[in-house]
C-alpha cells in the first residue's frame, strides 16, 4: 500500500452515507420549522435546505408526516444533549436557586425551543404528531430533572424539587410563547425575572435543604 493510499480517509459505507443524509434532512426540517413554521415546512423546502434531491428525500421519508415524526425524536435528542451541555457549564455558587432558574432560562433560548413549540401546536390537531411528542417529551424533562438532582441530595426533598422544576418550566414556557408576538427577548427576560422572585420564595419554603452538591 502506497503512502497516498494510507493517508486517504476510509470510504464511507452505504449505511453511513444513508445515516448522514437522514440527519441532514432532519436538521433541515428543524431549521424550516424555526424559519417558516409548521405550515410552511414542506418536503421540497426541506430537501432544498438539506441540499439533497427530492428523490433522495422521498426515499428516506415518503411524506411530510414521516419526516416530521422522525424530526420530533431527533429534536428531542438534540434538546436533551443541549440540557446536559448547559448543566455542565454551571459553576458552584452561593445561590443555587438563582443558578437553577438562570439555567432554565438559558436552556429555553435558541431555535430548538421554537421548533419544539411549532410541533406542540401542530400536535393539537394532529393526533400522530401529538402521540410522538407525548412519547419523547418525558425524556427531555427527565434529563433536566436528573441533571438538577445534584442540587437536592436529600431524597426527602426530591419530589418537591421535581414539582418546583415543572412549575418553573410551565411559567417560563408561557412567558416565552406569549413573547413570540413581539419578539422582544429583553421584555421576556424581565417577565421571567419577575416570575423568578415568586418562584424563589416558593422554593425557599418548600426546599429548605436545597444546596449545591459537594
């Protein structure tokens, strides 16, 4: 074998090429959901965004429903990975409640949350999408709960901590969805900071043992 042959990267298998194309199509679907909304996400538009032919797109996903159903799981995986990356950036500090609330704000910023909202709304009238979203959403939430469990080492308070996280997420998502009409991120952040005052008070009364893990 010559030196040039040794320096060449190994040829991708057909399975690898197929997997890479599916990921390109799913990433393009998420991009389209963010830019055009669910109604404006069409299979030709996705194929164009992914840089593949319509024939290749149809080969992997025969319909818009097939494509979006697969994108729901793909998006859930990306959101879970993002949650784990964000939790890894958290630095120990004197105010763990504020740290958790700031973490949740950062986790819900960016295109992945917008794409998730588009799918949630579409699922209201599409039982197929609703079923798929219902199946994967707990995995995303559980990843957040598991990551934040290190802040509540006391098993007695774990259930209260879970309820606190869900309440905070519900409040935050409501604020962000209502802010879509004016796209004012700073206003949404001010509303979240105002809500956080009340959330902090609730956490301090129900989670007296909340602290950073050693």
